[in-house]
């Protein structure tokens, strides 16, 4: 509501932002075990709402685990931001995998250009 009070708009936006599930896929820079997840340097890792949820060499497996780790049942849209090291074609392939697994959720692909994360996604 553009005519609303500033405090009300800030509260509404803050509440809406808190309802977005987030996921990231990047490459591990060291070997470590966190929350029972073993990570080998150079493997892909996934963060589900800020916590480490998967590690491995295979993007397909990491993506599936990431999606399963987010609460997607009530979601309508996933925005997929792809990083500087990812091509548009690779991002579209990932989007197709998401759509195949969750056909009722719309997937939007955007070039984020981020340096360290191959993919960042927001589910709303």
C-alpha cells in the first residue's frame, strides 16, 4: 500500500521477507564436518535457510537435497539467481530440474552475477 504509514509498511515488508525460504549452492573451500554433514574441500555444498544441509560432488543430488530441506509445500514461486561462473543454459537446466520435481511451483531465473555462490534461490 503506497499510501500507508511508513511503520506499517516496514512491518509488513519485514513479515513478508521472513516467510521466504532461502537456499544457496557454492563450493567448499575446506574439509570440515558441520551438523553431521561431512564436507570435502572442492565439493558442492548447499545451505537450507542458512544451515549446511548437503555436500557432494553432484549438482543434481545437492539440488534435490536442498529442495527437500526447504518447506516448499505452500510455495508458489522460486526465484533462482545464478552466479558469475554459471551460464544461462546451466541455470535453465537447474530450473527445469526444479520444475520437474515441483511442477506446481513457478520458477523464475535471473542472472545474479554473484561471485561465490553458483545459485541462490528464494521460495515464496
